[in-house]
């Protein structure tokens, strides 16, 4: 079993092993003192793994209360947050009890946020069932719901008590959801280079346990250095500033991973224009993304994207802090004057 220890405001382990879904009860039992376990999941994941995880928790001595929510981003909302909180209260969960988030990023973020504020904070365990959640959202303690005004606008930093990742769950993902997660994996490869780049060389032979563990280790280092996202953790936004704009512009018809993929290519093209790297990096990025079934061309022009981007929450005054690659494994935080952006964008999209 691969173990990544995270030392943030609380310490916890991320365990990655095939078949781990059948051990979550015994593992959690050693960690958590309480009797009750609220299992929060969504319809698709529930049909696949809900009974199995509930039984496993029950066999380890937990009294399990399961809440099944609709699948999809619309579940990451204030109304569903209220539903989770009322569910926890109706089953009288106490501060020694715990929440188990079984699902992708939506369930992890929502159940995590509910755990952050219910009784002013109870423990929660992340059991990610998508690649994106395994390599990114389940680790690092960012929890949130969306508001009318945008994604993740209400949330809290609340680290999980543990993350149990079973890479066998990847086998039940649609190719689309799977390649969504690949975009985040490739993001880590562009940020940190080797050994991840070599691990991604042959998609058909990829060792996903090793890849997930490597991505989590990279994220762990960033979270330990900058838990509250004011420094090095911002590098995880590579491809996201432009990616979010594409996502928003498509009214979320284009998935997060696809948009991040296009955002990474635009970041590489911006780097070329700013003299940070040569064209070869754009070709290398495109090749890697295409190998994992991801799109590399934005359907929207630069002027349209700029409009949306300039309302991004990561903007500081008249500058936009972009994460730009100088080479594989070598990225920089590059403040760009907003007034220079129209001309720059006109040259690349
Ligand atoms: N998903 C980016 C972060 O956790 O900071």
C-alpha cells in the first residue's frame, strides 16, 4: 500500500491501494473514536459502491446513516449543503462521529464543507471515486459549494482525517470523466516534470496506483508549504485561470478537465509570446494532452475569454497572476498587466 503523510494544520494519511474500498471500515475504526458514520454519496457511485462501503463500515462497528444525493455539479449548492447538515443533525451526530465522503469532487467538497461547519467542525474521511478527486480535490482540505456568482465561492479549509483511494474505481469511470482527471495529472507533470512525465509516456501501460501516489505527493508538498493558498499552492492553478473562463463561457457544458487542458495549452502559448519558452513546449504539451484524449483548442476567441477571466477571483488589482511554464517541470508565477492582455491574447487565440 502506498502511503502519503500530510502534515498540515492536522496530520493525516492518504492511502492508495487496489481493493482499499473493502478495508475502509477497519482502517477508519483505528482512527475514529465515534460510533456513528454519515456516508454521503451520489446516485451513480451509490449504485456501484454504496452497499459495499456501508457494509464494510458496519462490520467495523460503525452505525451507518447513508445520504444519496443527485449526481452532478448542481449538487454542490447551498440547498444540498443544508440537506447534509440537517441529515447530520437528524441522526444526532456528535463531535466524535464522522462523515465519509464517497464520490468525486462534488461530494468531497460538499460533505467536507458540511463537516467543517456542523458543530463547528467534525472529522471526515475522503473516499475519492474519480481520478480528479483522487489526485486533487480529496487532498489538501479545500471544501466548498458554488453560489449563483460562481464556483467554490463559499467554503472552508478543513483537512480530512484520512483519504482512502482505491484505484480500481477508475475502471467504472466513463472515458470522459476519466480523461477529465488526466488533465489534472498532466498539470502536475507540467509543474514538476520527472518522474511523472515518464510515468505518463505510454497511456495503455500507465500504472495508476503509482501515478496517483506521485500526484498526491506533489500536492502534499505544496499544501504543507502553503496550506491556505497564498503562495506556492497557487501553482496548482496552472491552466485554471483561462480554463475556468472557458468552462464558465460554455455554461459548464464543457467539463472542468477539458477546459484545464485547453487552459494549459494557452498558458504555454502565452509563455512563448512572453519569451519564457520556445514553441517546442507547446507541441509537447499538446501531444501529452492528446495522448490522454483531451482537447487542446479553445472554442472561444481571446476577447470573449478575457471578459470572463477578468472577473476571476484570483485577479489582484490591475494585474492577473498567471502560472506559466518555462519548460516541463519549471513553471513561474507571472504577473501580467491587464492592459497588455488583449494584445497578447489576440496573438495566440
Ligand atoms: N485544487 C487546487 C488546490 O487544492 O489548491
